[in-house]
């Protein structure tokens, strides 16, 4: 194992000495230190992007997921990872025109780049296998809000209600409402003042009421509520006095015009904005999600970043406390989003994350090349600073002020030394100041595993594997969800509403999404069933409600076998919406006896199919909670394994610390002894040389050597030579003693590495075995309500697919 491949540690580079350059002293950063957040500052060309991408690469190797906000387009380089390092891998991604500027063919330039990367990795002790391990451990994905270049992500479909943990926190809910409304108003060009802006106050009131009731507020519903608010007063003032109806209509039209804009169609499509889905895939595999926003306008960026930070903050507050690093939130170029004086919508949730996220294992990393535009009071919560080459003396002084403020709580900051270290830094060299270490060090960043080719365009993001297909809400495999819509396969629609006999309950599902093509109602049966799961051994006593829609016209059993399970209770109305046709209603469906048979069949189906699945991990003795998915449980046990790993490593460090200190003390003593012996040897050699020289000089000058004095001088010279020989032997013994101590230290280090590798194997999250345990509902406790004949709104989209509009 390489010296830098340590558990829970990120290999970032090597120590740098201005006198000699890069040393062999490896810099590994303890991942747990990132829970106290980090700041990276450096001008263009300082190597800031390479350092931050290397940090994300290390997180990926260790299985730590991350959400990375990318305002410039550089972070998509994380997907340019080529384990085989073949020229053909690099060739499609070479910057356009670069080969011609070098006077080379594209193939020649690709060979040079591949060789450069191979050599660069080797110089830093890395290779293609490390790239392969990173890719196998973690998924990388690029999202492009407001665009289909990468994976689309939906923001404007709805304003989702926060989780219960946040709803119970009054202050947190108020902040979430305020920042969401501020972001929306910024998007439509209205100054978001929470105190003076009546638009902000009205929208905040509407959003607060909906969320406290656990309701996701659709944008269409928000527009309706602006015109017809569900309250008569705002504060103590009459509603129409506070915000006249005509003015409310103007606000509703402003928001509606934004939604109706063709350029905003992409904001309505894609995966929902969900921090959990951004951090882990559907199988619980960690994910590095890159949110590319370079293509957005300034107001759109502010809106998106605010909504994203709010979502991350909501997710954080649902997590259990942890001292281990659970995930990373990284923002490249935070300029404009966290300024020192003004208060944009993004600032409040960012500041809250810096203050609170550390307790839940989320590390926030902010990078910028504009140090003047940072709120250093907020950054006093950051425990790690990476400081690279700066543009001006003013930038350096501003950074020193901020660093001094941040370090004031921890103490030990030497401003003069930091000033000297920052002066004249070369590229890729950073001053690393970590409050968890003894003092700052100069560090030269390692070679990145990813091919750093510069900002990527939307077309390049699409090429690299961004998901461009339309994400259709619902189960697209079922007839009630989607089907190919060529004319030959269409179900014939009629304009008249079919008659339903008395005694059969009929409802119309509310259409929540629009459609430009033909819109029809399709008949189905809506079933509701209550289930009771009991397992005394596991302490399970859980009631659950299940809602599903099955197709009309099938047998009672087939209706529920082909049914679509709904996550939420659908909105139902007693009358159809205008503009809809009707598909044919099978005669047997609208019979009371059919409905009764369907109710019995629903109870039977639920007993056979609606099982409660629990997940267990025997190695950790962990069980999932009712309703917790396989992926969510895998994420939880992976972090549990990481926490146990970190505790085991810490115990190992504590165990071996006295032994290491004892060896270091022995080494220091042996080195001091060697120094003394060498000094004594030099002194004795000098004295002997002088004595011998005097004897030889006497002989040369013809002095008599038979006298007592001459004989004594010769004898002294002989004894001196003997002492020199003994001193030389003492030096040899001292050197042997040092070699013995060094051998003992090597043995101890190997012993520690063996123990560490054992911990790695024992607590490897990827090696955990997860087993499913199914629990059936008590048959006697199953209660099926009478099914309802429901008309499901269907619409034809631009791709010719017919999909549910609910």
C-alpha cells in the first residue's frame, strides 16, 4: 500500500520547501477535519481548480459523496478519467485548435497528452489503477438545471414541503421559507426584502401555511393562491388594503409569464431537486453530482443556488449527528453568493450550513479567486484554509485578515510567518492552514487523476454522457402511465362524458401538468387499503396505508396486478376539467357487483403482494426502519461502517502513540550520542595529529629523541592514536544503535499498516452483505375501502407519448 493510501485520509500533495522545492514528505489530509469546512483561495493559474478537483477525487476513492456547484464549467473534467491512459481516450477531449497551435496533428498531440498524464501520475506515485478504483467506487453525474445538456433537474414543478424535522423547527422553517421566496422573487426581477416587500410577505405567508399543512405547493397552485389567498388579513391589516386584488393579479401574471416562457420549459422537467438523490444513486452507491450552471443568467444562478442550499440544509437536519465525514458540499467560485456586505438570497442558507452542518458530518468547501468578495466573519467557521498565489497585495492583506479572524478561536496564528509564506508562491503551491494540525505548511498539489482540459461547453457535457432523455413522472411501463401514441394505437376518445349508474362513486383526478396535444380521461379504479405489519422479534408493529390505481376493463384480480402504486393521495374532484375528452368506459366496470368484487380482490392482492420489506446487515447488527428503502439503508450502514472504521483507526493511533513516542525518543537519544561521539572523535583526532606532528617535527629538526620529554611525547602520540581508534569504534556503535532504532520503527510501522489494513477489510462499506426480510400483513387486519371509479387525466407530449398528467 502506498504511503498516502491511508484510511479516511486524502492524498493532496507533498511538502514544499522554497529552498529545495518538492520534498518526499507526503501531505495527507484527515477527512474528518473537513467537517469543520474549508476555504480555497487563489488567482487564475494558482492551481486552485486542480487542488479542489483532487480533493473531490480523494473523496470519491473513499466513497464520500459530494454535491459540487460549478459556475464556470471546470468541474465536468471529473468525468474525463481514463484508467488505461490511451491516446484515443484523450483525443476527443483535446481543446479545439490546441494541436494546430503546437504544430502537431491531433493524433500526435493526443499521444503527448497521454504520455504527460502517465508520467505526471507516476511522478506522484499514482497510476491508472487508482483511476479505475475511483470510478468503480463512486458514480459521477453532471446536472444542468434549465437545460437538457446534462441530466435535467426540476425546480419549478413544485415547492416541496420540507421534512417533518424541519417543520418542527420554527427558526429553520422561517429561514427556509424566506430564502425560497427570495430566490423566486429575484428570478422575476423583484427586490426580495423580507420586511418591506409586500410581495415577499404575501408569498412567505402562503408558503408557510402550505408547508405547515404538509402540502407541496405546485407553481400553478401558488399563482392561484396569489389571486385568491386563503386569509382575510395579513398581520392586523385587511388583505385588500395590504395588497389590492389588481396588484396581486399583476404579481400572479409576472410569475405566470415566467413559467409560460418557452425558455423555461426545461425548468419544469427532470429529476426532482433532492439532496439524497444527488448524493447517492438508486442502489445506494455514492455519487459526485456536478451542478453545472455556467449557462444560466445571474438571476437564474442565484435562484438555483438558493434553492439547492435550502434543499441541502433540509437534508442535513434529517441526518443523525456524526463526527465522521458523511458528504461534501463544494462550490467553485463563490463570488457573489457570499459577499461581506450585501445579503443575497444565497447567503443565509450558506451561513447556516457553515454554522450547523459540521455536527451532521457535512463538510462545506468554498473556492474563489476574488478574496475581497468573501464574508470572512462567516468563514470564521472554516477550520482549513488553502491559500495559493494571489493577484494583488490587497488580496493578500484581505486573506490574512480573514485567516487571522478565523484562527482567533483556535489560536497559534503567526501573521508575519503567513505573510512571508504567501509572498511569491509558485503555481500549484499552497499554504495549508489547518486548525487541527500543529501549524501551517507549504504544500505542492499532486497530479490530478482527471484530465484537466478546461471549461466544458454544453455540447461537450452532452457528449460525455449527460442524460438528455425526458424524465417522465410515473411508471412508464403501465397503460395508465405512458404508451406509444401513433394514431393506429390510440384508444378512441369521445367528447361526451359516459354515464355511470347510481351507487358507483365517480371522481376525476386533478391534472397537475400541462400538455400541448390531445387530452383525455382514461377510466381506472382507485383502491385504498390499510395494512398491519407485526414482528415481535424485531419490535415491529406498523400500520400502513396503500393507494393504487388499476386499469378498468380487466378482471378484478388483473386490475390490481397491473395497478400503479401512488406515493401520495391524488387530488380528486367531482367534475371533469374543461378541454378533456373521454376514453371508452367498459360496461362491466361501472357495475356495483364489479366494484364489490374489486374490493375483495384488493384485500387478497394486498395480503399476497403488499409485504413490508426490511433490510438487515449482519456484520453491523443493523436493521432498516419500516419504509426505509434498500438504497437508503445501504447509505446508512455504509456511513455506520465508516464511523466504526474511524473509531477503530483512532483507537489504533492511541494504542501505538506511546510506542512511536518511545521510539522517537530512543532515536533522538541515539542521534545525540552519535553527535557526541563524532565531536569527541574530531577533537581526539585533532589532538593526536598535533602531538604526532610535534614528534615528527622534532625528528626533522634534529632534536634529541632520547630524553624523557621526547619519549613522553612519542608515547602520548601513540596513546592518542589508540583513543582515535576507540572513538571511531564508538561512532560505529552509535550508528548501529540508530539503525536498530530505525529498524524497530519500520517494524512498528509495518505492524500498524497490517492492523490498519485489517480495519479497512473489516469495515469496508462495499463488502457489506445486505439481506431482505419480508413481513406480510396480518390478514385479519387488512381493511380495503370500496374502490372508486376514477378518471385519470392523460396527455400527449412532444415525443408522441401519452402520459399521466397527475
